[in-house]
C-alpha cells in the first residue's frame, strides 16, 4: 500500500427506514403487526422490508496524488461513501483504509461550531486535521483573504449567512493542506464569482500532488479536475476508469431514464400539487422530433396535470458535458407573450430561430406556483441539433468556443 492513499474493500452501508419510535406496545399493536405480517410480499420479513442498502460491496483503490471524480444520480450512494471515508459514519460491512490526513467538505459549514468565531473554527479544524499551530498561523491570512469574511472573522459562525459559511469552509479545507481532500458538490454553492475562484483553487490542489475525491453533477467540472472517475448506480460501482469514458457511460444512463414515461417517474421533488406529465420537442413542421436544426423554428410543449394560480414553467438546456447552456422562464414575460385558455393544461414555448450549435442537449424542467416549487424533473427530454444556418450564416459541428450562436453582423475592411 506504499502508493495507495485510499483502499476501499467490500464497503456496505445499511439503513433502517420507515421506523417510528414507539413509547409503549399494546395488545392492539401486536395484533396489527401480526396481521400486517400476513401480507408481506415475496416472503420477505419485517427487517428486509425496512432495510435500505445505500452502499453494497464497493471496492476500489485511489493512488496518492490521484484526482478521482465520483459521479452518479441522486441517491446513488456518493455522499454516503464520502461520509464513511470522512469518518462521519461507520460502514455496516467492509472497511476503508486511509493513509494521510483527510480534509472534508461535505456540506456547508461541516465541522464548524456555531458558538465559536470564524477565527476559532479555523484553528479548531486545523487541530482536528492534526496540524500544529505554527502551520495554521502560516496559512491563516491566506484563508481569511480567500474566504472574503475579514470583517466577520471574530463573529460566531452561527450568525454567518450560508454564503459566508461555504466560503470559510472551503477556504479551510483547501488551504490547510491535508494529504487527502474530499469535496462533495461544494462548487455548486455560492455566487458565480466564488464558484470560479473555488474551481481555480481546486485545480491548484489537484496539480499540487494531493489526493482528491470530488463529487459533482457538473460533468464539465469533473472532466476538468479529474483524471479518473467512478460511476455509482444504486449503491454500487458500475464503471471505473478514464474520466471521459466514465462520464460518457453516465450520460448514456441518463438518456435511458429520460426515455421512461415522465408521469411514472418518482425521481422528482416539489410540493406535488401539479406534476409534469409529458415533454414534446417539435421542429419546423410542428411534428414531434428528437432532432432540431440550428437557425430553424423549434417548439417545446410541457403538459401538466393541472393549472394553479400564478403558475410558471422554467426549463434549462444542458450540453453533453452537463453544463447549463440557457434557460426559459414563462414568468419573465415579454410583449409577445400571451395567455390562451384554449390550450388546456400545457405550456408552449416557441423559438423562431434556434441559436444552439450542433450537438446533444437535455432539458431539466421546473413547475412553480405562487413562488413555490411544485414539480422538478431532471432529464425530462433529450434532443439533437443538426448544423444549419442562422440568418444565412452557416453553423457547423465542432464548435469549441460555445454552445450558442447569436445573430450578429460584421463590418470588415476591404
């Protein structure tokens, strides 16, 4: 294990679900449980029905200095794995051997004590990592400057905003120089400027020879930072290898999900008073199509289960790397928008000239009512864009400079 920083062997984690704490048991309770047991399906016992395996037989090695991305859908077991490696929770079966100090950033403010100031929490976290006071002193000013909380460094962190929390937490994890850095979706928090700052710092950490485990749903960021990846599905590692190949496998699994009947999917969130039932992508001839053309008309139709007051539809295009490209929001009304009660329970968005460059895109959809999220569904639809013309200007494949081409005009010297 000389060059192995992390070794995971047959790691499994089991949780009990649907358990209600009971103050006392009555005869009626015992009789009711006995009746329920008669209707257990497939002969499974009570313990099996109440058991959920968040991880099952996970094994892999991470070499020193390796930067590995862990990807997968929500509920795949990524965060559970990182919590075990960070010693936040214990595994049910198997073991994980870690060589070196671990700095973890699993969620906003992880490891912070609310009653202590930002200054005190920096030293507390450093001590937990096994660092000497002189080491922390040497990095202290750099941490504070990066976090941008200079004016509040002696304020108890319980009074920090979520943005201040994550800035200080990331600064501590990135600057105290543990041998192993574990980061879970932190670069998705905070404003755009801070996200870019974090990404730049993570690139420095990766180049500095430290071992990094990185979880993110942004496939572009994963591919920029990582040289290796693992794909997790239902608590198991299904693909392990070059990060580009792993991301491609992940995107193929997403397309399989998008092919299911939307109304039957359970991987959604929101209050649920309204549900997205169907997404229809149409080309220039108004016929449903999985292929659109740059510069030609496109229509996107979102069928919903009901209509509520102040309801709106928001959908976002993501490119083949999982990066957001552009969004449309029916609540941001313009002079050409209209209301039409005859269309029934659906939203219709029309684009006269599709500005997307050729490639593969997916659609995420959110339905809101009175400012509250009713339904949100990732990967509601996929579509391809073929090369075409935008205002007579040819738009071809292989554009490496972006995903959107805006109508424009040049004046050039003769």
